[in-house]
């Protein structure tokens, strides 16, 4: 491919501080799809655009030399896209590539299924501008870019980077190897340069379709250079801005990055917000965990401190002695002594337990044998009906006294009466 298409292959880099500022904004890496890439060409011409579309850096290199960017745009060289119009049935609300290809089948030189289609604006009569390009090379390039970690946000024809034409006229740009002509939608053409006679014939074929009222020229030394290719044409000429695909502004809505070729960057767009939310949630969880652990530690210290206070307070009562496996018994005995010193019955008192049992049993209880030890009153009694035992147990429980009954031998029962712990 000629150097006029890809420019100087030596990359033009910006100052480090400038590059840092560009990368912090929403940058775009614009790649010019050179024929043969990625199979026979190692690299592509590229341009790095800032958030406002200003050219920040450019070059021509293999993928390893491409700068990082927030978006990626693939430019299809002029001449690889056919621009036309199509009238779709009114019933078609969401045109598919198959429907568009069927409508354009007569004007295509290949199988409609082998192409990509991008619809433009609709005219007043319902016709739609459409751009068509062969799919194989574009799909191959997009697949390679995806494997390199680059997702194509846009795939645009180079003709869409040309300056829009004047009303009723053409925008004509001369490049090193061709002429680019753009008229009102959907007309655009790429005419190879090959001598005045050939170029005159090509321009004459365009004039048979529509004669422009005015011409907007770019890249020509003088208007006479183009007028010599348009014999007999009379109209106004004006000079337009110099054209460069690297910094050209997109005009029109043609974009082949649809369907299977769409970038699908929803996850990438949401990733920064989700990442920040994840860090915030993680921080909150960590703070909650730290608070929970600190509260648990405080409760453990409070429990230990309270147990030490109880131990210190109980030591004078039990004389510093505790029985292994029954540390509460000395304390109960100390409570009993304290109750007796105040004229109250001891908690560990046989008389009190016998009185409580007699109060609920009355004359229904026939005692044969009695034994008392360590706060437990054991009685061997005559057989007692289950209803009576249930009633006695309920009445004693109200006084915090337990009653346990077991059958020791036929015709008798063993009752155990004790205070609830």
C-alpha cells in the first residue's frame, strides 16, 4: 500500500506529560485496515485521538507498539465500501442483514450473505442510505483485534471521514493514489489515479448520474487540476480543509460494528463502578468484622472481669475452699448459714423440705423409710397414684422444689425431694 495512505511509518509521539493527560481522558485508538493484515502485514497505521478528537500521537507499527486507549475504531480504506439506497417494505421494523441483502441483490456483484450492511439516515420518501462491504476481511481483523485485547467500538468507512459536501455539490479530495468524491447521501466514490485521460473518463461516469452545482476541493494545488478532468462543467469551486484520515471527523451514521462484530463493552463500562462499589463494600465488611471482633473481645473481658469479681466476693463465704466438680456446694452452705443467722430456714434444710412435701401431700402419703443427705430428702413410701404425683410435682415446682419418683419395688415408690439449683 502506498505511503500516501498510511503516512510516515516513523511514529510521532507526544511529550510524556501530554501522553499522561491524554490517557486519563476518553481516548480513541484509530486503526487503518491495511490490505493483508493480519496475515501478510505485521502492523497497521494508527492514530491516538483525545477526548475532543484532537490528534495526540500517530505511527505505523505492529500491535505491540499501539498505545493504550479507552475505545478502538477501525477505518476501512476508501473504495472497499459501496454506498447505495434501499427501499425496505413498510412491514420491516427491524431490518436484518438478510433483508437488506435481498433488497440490494441486483446491484451487488457477490453473494449478499458475504457482506456486511450498515444503514444510514432515512429520506423523506422512506428510502434508507446503506453502506455495504465484504465481510471476510473485516471479520478476520476484528477477531485478531479481540485476541489482542482490543474491542472495536466502531468500524467506519474512510469515506465517512471526508468533509461533508456543500449543498447540491461534491466534496473532492486528492490523495497520492486516488480521488475521493463525496456527495449528498448516499453517494461516495474512490477513483484511482492513472493519468488525465483515465481520470477524465472516471469523472465523466460520475457526471452521468448527477451534475454538481459546486465543488469543495481538498489536496489540489489549484482548481484547474480538477477542472481539467471535468470538461464542460461549469459551477462554483471552493477550497476545503486538508484531509487526513488520522484526524478526520466522522460524518454520517454508517458503522459496521453491529451484531456479531459489536464490542459489547457493557461489562467494561460498568467495571470501574463495580470495582469501586466492591472496594466500598469490602471496606464496610472489614469495618463490620473489626467492630464485631472488638465487641466480642469486650464481652469476653467483661465476662472474665465479672467472674473474678464473683470469685473475690464469694471467697470470704467459702473460706477459700471449693470441692472439685461441685464448686457451688460450698456457696450453698454459706447461704444456708447466712439464712440461719437471720432466723430463716436454711436452703439446705430437711425440716423445710418435709414441711413442703407434707403441705402438698396431706394424709395421702405413707412414709416407710426416710433418709437425708446434702440437701436431698429420700423417702420410701407406699404406692402413690400417678395423678397425685403429678399434682404434688406441680405444687412443689411453684415453690422451687423438685420431686422425683421411681419405683423401687412392687407396692412402694422412692421419692426424692430437693431444692432447685
